[in-house]
């Protein structure tokens, strides 16, 4: 049990909660966060140093709307970290592709990559761009409505960079699943290694309950980061997911349910 040591409002619907504590952590791993009397949900660590870590939350559903209203001194429960994070390849020229709140799992990864890494960040609109000024490296922005950066999709910018002849050997991506699937397909077409961070409903966090299965993979234990070799065999990737009840539904219905 830890108390919020600081709250930082990032955007109208985003807040970061900081905690004092030491965690052995690999970028892409997650923790289970419990608000007493409400529920427990998985969140990635968006800031990490020796004695402090933080989670960044977008207010979408009942739990997240309660979480962003927490203030300094409020008490929450923390379990983890769990899962497998991103694998870094220092000798490969890399690209980071972030969509919306998918920036949060990628933030600590970006801080470990070289300054010349290709960094593409997209969102629905300017107000949904998380950490727009945080990193000291060049970033290409795009938005669905054209309110900031180029109007369009992250895959448009990535494809343009590939077509220009830029050397890209490793792609890291997180965001809406349809976006990640498009990034994965583009990487497959061009022979580029790819890792993505998947999101599924999680109960236990360590592979016991089976609520987060995707194909033959248990996302909380085998992921949440998967490489191209695993994604090729995950039939549920960008097609279906399980609700809290265990019912299997199309990914679009699952995404709508997660926002309730």
C-alpha cells in the first residue's frame, strides 16, 4: 500500500500519479493498481527512477475516472511488476510508434533509446497527445483531425519514412489494436522486426485466471509485449477479446466496453 506522493495533470483527460518506492522494472511491464472499494486494474509504469515511479491514466471508464481524481496522500495498492517488457537491441536502428495513451508504455522505453530513433506519435486530436514536450528528441506528430502535426495515421508517416530509404531495423509500437495491427502488417511487408504491447482485461496479472488470453498466449504472463513471431500465430490479434464475463466478442466491441 502506497500513498500518492504527487499528482501531475498532463491533459484534460490524463493525470500522472507518482509514488515513492523502488521497483525492478523493464519498460513495457505493468503493475496492478487497487483503489480500495473500487476495483483493481493494470497500468504500465510511465516514469521510473531509483526511488520513484508513476502511472499515467486516461479518464475513460468508472475506475480510471476515479483514479484521475486521486490526490496527494491518497492510498492505493500496488502489485507487480508483472509480464515481459520490450527487448532492446542497441545495434538496430529503431522506430517508436505511439498512438494516443499508448505513449505511456513506450515512455520509459524511449528514454533508453538513442537520440536518432524515429519517433512517430499520433492521436485523435491535439488534446489527446500525451507527453508532447517530455522527450529531448525529434518527434513526428499526426492527428486524426489535423489539429496538430500532419493529418492522418501513424502508418502513413512510417510508410513514408520506409519509402524514403531510412534504415529501420526494429519497430516498437503501442496504441489502439487496429493501429498496432497495421504497423505489424507494414513491418511484415518490409521485413522489419516488430514488437507491440497488447492490452486485454486482466484479473490476476500472473497467468492463473485466463481472462486475458489472446490466441494461445496469456497476455499478462507471456506479454504484454509480443514480437512478430508470436503475433503471426495469435488469431485473436485485432479480431476478438474476452469481456469481464468471459464472453468472446469482436475487438471493436471490446474496445467500446473498455471505455465504459
